[in-house]
């Protein structure tokens, strides 16, 4: 699964996001999805989400559940 398709993202999912201020460095932040902010079914740079801790960014990776 990748973070470019909205159908793969749902609340509670563990993901790694890239926040806007981290785009140049590529630093990823991990957390769980609270809200999906992108309404389009696909986005080339990743679906924008809000994490449970309030941070907003685009999904870079979906983390596998252990």
C-alpha cells in the first residue's frame, strides 16, 4: 500500500508523514491518523492527514502493524 491513494488511509492507521517544514530535509514523523484532509481519491505527493497529536503532513509511508 502507498500513501498516494485515499482508499488506503483510515483513522487509527500508523503512518509516517512529511510535514511542510520538513519537505527539504525529508524528515519523517510517525503517528496515527486522526483525520484525512485530502478529499481527492489520489494525490501524487501523498494524502494529507492530521495525526492524533495534531501534526499535519502528507503520508510518505504506511507502517505495517506488528
